[in-house]
C-alpha cells in the first residue's frame, strides 16, 4: 500500500434566532408529483423542559405523520442519536477499532461516567391514543404499530421521553472545549425516513443524516439567564415563568431542528438588503482577536449568501444563524454550529462551507448517508469558489486543493467507490477525500466535459427542479443531459460507481504526427495545446465518441476518439515542438507526468 496522508479535518477547512413570522416558501415538499414521485411528511410539536444544572430534560412530542407512499406501513422507527454517547455503543466501538479514528472521538466515549453519557429514554408512545409496543435498539427505536398506516393516511404519535445531554464529543453536547453550555443537535426522537427505497433507520455511528420534511413547533423551557439561538422563528418574546423562560419557535418545511444555549452569548444581527436577517451568537469572553473576527464575519457572511443565491438558487427562509458551539463546523436547518476560536481565514472558510450546505443538504436534502459526496462534495465545490470570491479572487484555481486530494486518494491504494455508504469506509481519511474532494472534482471535471456554462446551468436547473425533493445521484447527470443533449452516463458510472481513473499521455511526436494514449480505464474528451517550432500555439479538442456531442469550445475540433482504442493519432498543421494534454488541469488525470511531451 502506498503512503497515504490526508487529514479529514484539514479537508473540511480546505473546502473550507430572531423574531418574525414564518415565510411562505416558494417550493413545497410534494406528496404526489410527475412520474409518481412522492415523499413522506411529518409535523412535530414538542414541549421541552431543560435543567441546566444536571443537563437533563423532559420532553413531550406529538407527531402528525402522513403516509404519502403507495405502501402499507406496519412499523415505524425513530432515531435516538444521543444513545451513541455511551460506552459500548456502535459509535464508541467503531471509533476504537477503525484504523484512523477521528481524534475528536478516539476512546473518549468509552470513558464517560453515568452522569456524562447521553441518552434518550422513551417512556410512553401512543398511536392515535393507543399505547404501542416498542424496543430501543442502540440508537434506533423500533415501533410495532397498533394498526398499519394505509397509503394516504395521517396518524398521530404522542410520546413522553426524558434525556441527558452528553459531554461534548461529537457535534452535540454540553460544556464544549470553548465553554459553550449546550450544543443541541440530534437531541430529540426523530422519525426515520421512508422513501421509494424503504426505511432508512441507520444506526448513528458518527457520519451523516437523512430526515423527513415537515413543520416544527417547539416550546423550550430553560433557565431565564440563557440566550438561545437556532432553527426556527421565535414567536414573540420568551415568557418568564419563575426562574425559567419559555422560548417558542416555529420552523416551516425543514427536516431537522437544532438549538444552542449559553448565558454568555453575544447576539448580533445583520439585515441583508435583499436577503434574510443574519444572526450571530458567540461568547462574550472570547479573546479580543476572536471577537473582532466574529464582527468581521457578519458582512462577509452576507457576501457568501449573495454568492450562493446567484450561482445556485434562492434561499427561501427569512433568517440564518451562525452560532458558536459544537466541535468544529456542522450544518443544520437555518443555522450552523461552529467553534469560534479560529483565525479569520478559518472562521470564514468553515462558515462558507457550512452555509453552502443550506442548499445541498437542507434544501435538496439528498440521503447523505448513501450519497455523501453529493452533499459534502458539491458543498466543497461552491464554498471554495465563494471563499475565493469574497477574498478578491486571489486563487487562480480555487479547486486545486480538491484535485490534489482526490489524485492522492486515487493513487493511494485505499480508494473505495463513491457508492460506498458513509459508515463503510475502511479509513476516515479515505471517506474525507472521497466525500469532500472527489465530490468537488465531480463538478469541476463536469465543467471540463460539457463546458463550464453548461455545468453552471445544470446546477441551477438541478436545484430548481429538485429542491425539497431528496434527489438521487443520477438526477444530476440527467439534468446535465437535458441541458446539453449529450450522453453522460459513462461519466457518472466510471467516476462514482468505480475507482477507474483518468490517465492520458502523449505517447509520441514525429514531425507533425502526434500520438496520444489512454492508460487509465476512465474515458474522457481531450483538450490539448500544441506548440509549434515557429513559436505559435494551437488548441485542439478531441471529442469522446460515446458522449455523442461536443462541448462549446474555441479550440479546433478534430475526429472523435472511441474509448476502446488505446491510442489516437492525428496530424498537426506544422512541425511540433511540444504537446500538453489538458493545460487547464480541470481533468482529474492521476498522472500528469506523461501529459507534456517536448521535442529536444
């Protein structure tokens, strides 16, 4: 095995709640649509009473679940994510047995004491008033229904539960390393998604999420000295009741609900002229340099929001919050949790990444457990471009880091196909390079294949057609085919379903005759530049036959290349001095050493 050094944490860097009524969103989750499309719907009402002294809370939850599927459902499942933070859990054991554990987790879960663990205990559950049988199996609640849920039927589930917030280890928790009291992500019993592939009641081992669209109505009772921010619109001023306050939030058409709380938050707002109200929550006892960074971040966040809106599509909510909390940076509905003690470049870079997730994870909402590269990769692609834009376009190729990381992975001997489930990667670092970097290269290289303007039009159309609809991988390629009228299944299959690599080389040059060779298994159209002995240059484009089309180009288009032929020879106009394949370096060739041939 070749030496392979990539850091998941550096990769994330490289790719590197106010008062109003709910807006009317311009795109609604559809129960029925063209071609028989459907998706489930769930509305949450929750009343939560938090004790900030022992970090325990009691909850009452009412779900109204609509079965929009054509199937009869005999069971339902809930995620109980906090149960992962217990010694012996799947997350704990996996972290202690994987070859390169996440250093934030390591063996920390195995050492938690009873008052430090996380848990969600379901005390009662009813379906339309009838008590149900259920069993907690790790981080999943398995529920046997009293009566099957028929297609088109609505049912109401009432649940009482109590829970404990774990010590901050991964994403959620109490008393983070920066002193944030409560980072509350994946904190409530969350109904699992059911789609045309069936149930997705995956155990929580540390990776990604997939949820059901719906409306949330949450009443949170907490110590009156705590400042709370997160998902949802605050419904009036919090009501004081004794030593506590009741914060009432509503969140329309989201698939998650997250909040954070601390008595020492500063709460700033920034109103975008043509966009949402931005909220910023950060600790008042930060060093001055970090306080300055959080102030500077506010205007730049608005610039990032404008960039994503222009290049992807509209942000449909009236607010967005950036909150100091968590253990790194993580996207949630209408908000981000991010550690605050960072250099400004790091703070801006992670904010750019997590904000881009609002389009690819929270409005498109692909199943990121199965197709993590569509979320992390597309997010990394656009956050790299947005970050470069906000910083004045200093980098000639803001995607260069993604290409380097992917090529290192492809040459490492440990790459797995992008179809690999997020929890099934042998190495954490291979997951990072695949999801973040190869996923980003997928879009960068798609621009090389079909033309950058076609790629940009593809993403806008893809977002417009599939927002709020849980798209799948082939939806991207089919959108590109509709935009271009090219055949592109070969690109999708080779780059996402295999570990085939792109490797083309200049085999020989004799006078005006140039011979190229395909070394890797993955096909590609070829851009190349020829420099003649008289000092002039000429750009050529060799179409890929199986693509059945030619991208827009100013280069001279010559005869297409059938993939099965390992070599390709053509005559240039004049005596040749040198040839370079893909001078743009936007084709992810895993060995560029043979891409340039010079006559000596």
